[in-house]
């Protein structure tokens, strides 16, 4: 069957639901799961008033230029269609005149999807070398442990309320002030960074390495639109009064905005590995300048550098004159291929963008074989080294204060969410999943520190009660069907927060080669489409001469420059071949995004809010808000109350495909303006994306089963094996991480390679025993019925025979081929960052106030540092302590607790 209907050429609305030619795929990874459960009236447990974003049930193929905007009248101010801009010979000489706020409400009309749920099928190539870390590459310190050893009870899920300051930052958000607002920073007593051992002022090398390609190549608001926006803000047309900086941004790729520094900043944790990669010297993270900069005081951080430069006359030629630029960016929102503007306070899409994430610089770091890292030296031709001789990194502060895009919010992040973001970013990196990284986490400390009020869950918040097997409303169904109904209800039984708590503010510094989102291109494509709709066919011929088109093309070139320099920029920019670059960008991005979501499935990660604005063109996981790693497997599992079915665990490949469709559609105006056939390009690219996504998830799942390579029919056998296993995991509530890791131990103790040498008969009962582990390492949350035990025994036998067949074929083709157990060991992590682990860590870090005491209880960060050590080696066996504490099923209490089992 086809996974996604392919668009018919010249169809009405430039899309269609039919299939046109081409072979079909055995795997349906991008098809949705619903199961067509009966409607049980009062039994329905869909969350009430969740504020979930509405998701379109239409195929991403129905996403077209003609229905791309919610309303043709939504904006007449994206820029004057009569204005033209000259073509520039180089992006580096462009004009230069003067966050993540993830909560939005787009309705709650989640549409159900019926039909059989499938996942992948066609045979795929063996995993790439960089798919996951190699076997035994890293080992935790301490004694090794046996796979069958027992676990222990996990800590309580109880949380204490945490310690609200809401400060206006109008001037700062408009970039009109650079006042140092923070006191001298402090460091946490828990695992402090190494003391400084370097000479010279701290952060000097960092400033010397600044190279802001976003500012240099792209455009700020023009003066006319800036004055229009400020006029609307002054007249009360902003988000709210009282000096709130929220305002519409009608054109441009960025607005200059300074971060709002935290009061009493204290470093909680940083990543030494990433710091060295960025060129920071050993011990530099321990300095006051470092903590100031990454807590938002980007000007005060360089006071010592400026003083040293003023006093050092002999070194005058080496003084850095580079300015610290900080900015926030606008982008658009699309959910499952449907473009939205009603999330914007102005109903036009001109108010959506980085609401609390502020970029605080790009740096160029010369590539070096020095694994220990070294300080960044001043190189006169550093720009010329990029990309082969130097790496480019962009740094953002999440929770750095209000921007014009904050839509009524305070622009802050709290310590709880910042701990989750820091640890999850680094966990995904070590799991081998493409991701943004986390450099540092700084908290606002002390009783007079910054706090924010956040809706959260009381200790008594739990999932809604579920029906039992003997519920009379289920009497008409057989036992298997009743279990399926209860399983699906359990996956969706969420509720909203029930209390408002004060929590300490914090800032996470996140790092990536770029933060170019599909939503960036989506925004400027919409403005070109709006221009076409207003101007009709006559204006379409002159679209390339408009400022709206120029902003779209500039954004495209910048994405190519940052993410696909060799594939999409260098071959096309010298010739000004925008069409060729756009096509190369489509192909590069779809491959990266497909690899990313396939790895999400492999490690059991649910992003939770995978809109096009949360999807980076470079295919890196970002925006660690309502994410979660699976405990109980269900294809619709998600932590966020607003995830619905569309962002459920096994629907993430479909969401990634839909985001790719948004990217394709956003680049079609460039294809069209440069003589291309948009219908032909759309059809070709979506068909190509369909296969790429299917193959990527297929590759990931076959690696989890150890069935990489093998004869041609191995793809069909893998399909059958997953089709038989999936209902068992779902109905018996299997633990995703434990099941696959225990299956890895089965492959290790009953290796096809060893059995071939010994010519011994397989002991399938022993395999089942190994798989089921002991106590908390048993991968099933519900006791297996006799029928399920028989099903598991049959499945183990069939899987092991396929494993032996695969190894027999692979070993004959290559003497150096990895054994199945090696492939599985590299594909199935032992440790993931489960939510109950995070709850324990952040509850200690921000315990709030004790009864009768107006002062906050000091935070204790040992749990954060312990988890940081754990996630560095997710595939290793770990210490006996880590095994006992963290290799286990989730505690039953955590599967129902608000803020742990689900969150808003």
C-alpha cells in the first residue's frame, strides 16, 4: 500500500488524494494509528480544556499554495508590494538598518484517524557507521553488573511547591539599553567547574571568535515597518499594556533584542565536552564572566576584557573590536501540514517567533585534532576557513526575557523545565540522536532572585480513573478488545494543571550549527503567497523584484549556507541558481529529518509538539518542552496534554513528513519564480520523502531486532515479526527500553555466531526467561496471560530463527560484519532519561519554601549531576549502583502522577 497519497498534477487545489503510478511500500510507517475504538460516552477520557493545537487530519499532500493562509485579508502589512530591492551579488553584503513561547491555542478539534496501524516494511540498508555509538565505546566507572540482577524501588514522586517576579522589559526588548542588571554571579557548590588555569581575561577568545552570519546575510525590520509596529504598540494594539514589548513584526528576518539578565546568577551545571568543542579554555566556565554572559548579562561579561585591552598598549593590535549582537527571529506555525495564524495575537501571523529564546552570538572555531580543546585564536581569515577549516556554532539563551514575540508571557523559563532541557539535550547527543546541545544551566539564586508563576500539578494530581475489565460498558467486547480499549484510554487519560506555583527562573544556553527552522521559510513563503493573491496574475511575473520574495530567497540561501554548504550552497550560489539550491535543500532536509525521527522511535523518545516551527532544517531535535521517553509502550503515547494522536510516539514519522511537505511548499515560490514546474517538483519531492521516511524507520527497527542485512526476504520477515509483537507490547503494557535491552541480552546469551560453532539446539524457554528478567527488570507492567505467554514463546522462536538466517547470510558476505548482538547493543540503550528520574532531580533542586518560612529552601543539585553522569553512557552496563537504581520499570505511582505521567 502507499504510505501517503501522491498529489496528482494539476489537480484542484494542486493536491489530490489519489495515487499515481509507482511501486507500493510494504511498510506503512507514516500511516496513523487509531484502532477505531468504540465511543463509550462517559467512558471517554479526552482531556478537557487542554488548549491543544488543532491538527488537520488531511494528508500533508493536501497542503498547497492556494490554501496556504487562513485568510487572504490577514495582513496587508508584510511589506509594500510596490517596493523592490536590488539583487545583491553576495549575501555577506546585505542591508542592515537599525521564544520559544510554546504555549498557543488553536482550538481542540483533534480529528480521529481510522484504519489498521502498521509500521514499516521495505528492506533497508545496514545502519550507517554513525547511527549509534559503537559497542563498548564508553563504559561507566565502577563494577560491571549482570543483566539479570534485580533493581530497587524508586524514590517518591512527591514534589514540593517551588518559590514571582514579572518585570517589564520594553526598552531592552527593543534593543535600546545594555544596562548591567545582575549582581556578581555565584556557582553552585555541587560539582563546580575546574578552577581557572589560563592566562588573560576570560571570554576574550569567545568574543574574538564571534561571526554573526544571521545578522550579516539577513535583514532587520526596515524603518517604515518598525515605525508602523511601534505606532500600533503605542496606540494599544500590542498584546497588552503596561510596557509589555509584544508587538507585530511585519518584515525582516530578526529583531535586535538584549537578554534580560537573571538576578544573582549561579551556575548549576555545564557540559565540559561542549565547552571544549566551542574553544573555551579549561576552567573558563568557573569564571564570573562566563556565568554573567550565559545568564543574560552579555555586556557586563566583557568588562574585564575591555579593561585589560585598555591597559595593554603592547597588545593593541590584537584587541577585539567585534560587537556582541543578540537577536530574536520571527517564524510561522504549521501543524501537520496546515498553516495557522490564529495562534498569533493579531490574527495575521506577524506576532509569532522566538518568545523567550534569544541568540547571543555565532562563533567560528577552527577545526583541530586537539581533543582537549584550546582557546580560540584570532585568525585574520577565519571566515575563509568556514566550513572546511572551521565549524560555526550559534548560541541561544532560553528563558532570557521578553521579546516582541512573547505574546503576553514573561519570557522566562523556570529551573524545573531548564533542568529537563539541559539533561535531555545532552542525553540525546550521547544516544546518537541528532540534537541541539546544552552548554550551561544558570539559576537565579537567593531569596531575592527572579521567580515566575507557572501552572503545575499538586501532589494529588493523577490520571483520571480508568474502567476495569469488568466494567459493564465493556461487556459487549471480548477480553482482547477490552484490553485494547483500556490501553488506549490509559495512553490518553491526561488532565490539566491544578495549582499555580512560584518557581525559580533559570536560563539554558543551547548550541547548534544553526537554529534555522522550517517555520522561518514558511513565514516568508506565506508573505510571497499573500502578495500573489493580492496582485493577481499580473503581479506574479514581477514577484522576484519584490522585497517579500527577496526575503524568502535570502532565507533559503542562508539555510543552505549554514546547513548544507557543500550540497546546496557552494554549487549554486556563485551561479545564482536559486532553483537548484532550493531543490538541494529539500532533499538534504528531508533526509536529515527522517533520520532524526527514526532515531526517536529507536530510543523511545516523544517530542510532544512537533510543529514545523519546532523542526530544524538540519534535522536536529530541539525545543525540549513537553517531551518524554516511553515507559509503557503505546503507539499514541505522549507526555503533553496537547499532543493528541498526531504527535503520538509512532505518528512522529508522519509528523516529520508533514513538516517536510511544509518545507517543500515554502520553497516552491522560488522554484516557480525561476522557471520550474511546481506541480512536478511537489510530486517528485513528496514521493521521494515518502520512501526516505519509510526506509529510515525501517532501518531503525530492524537494527533493534538485530535483523540488519540478510537475504532479500528479511524485510518481509521483519514486517511480520513487528506485526506480531506490537499487539503484545501494547496489550501487556511493555516497557519500550527494557524489552529491547532484555532482547539484546537474549541475543548475547544465545548468539547465532556461537550456536553455529557449537551446533547446539536453541533453548527457547531459556530465551523467554532471560527476556522476562527478574523483578523490576521484567519488561511487562501487566502479568502475562497464558495466551500472551504462548504468543511470546512463539515469537521468540520465530525471531531467533530469523536472526540466525540473517547472520548466516551476512557472515558469508563479509568476515568483518557485526554480529546481531553487537548491532542490537548499539541500537537498544540501557538507560534513557525517564521522567520519574527527572522529577526527583528537579524537586531537590527547587524544593520551594518550607511551611511557615518565607524564605526559599536552598537547592541541592546532586541529582542533576548524577543524571548527567548516567546519560553519558546510555549503551554501557553502568555501575552496580546505576543498574540497581535506574535499570527498572517505572514505579507504578509515576505512571499516574500529574507532571510525571503527563504534563501541560
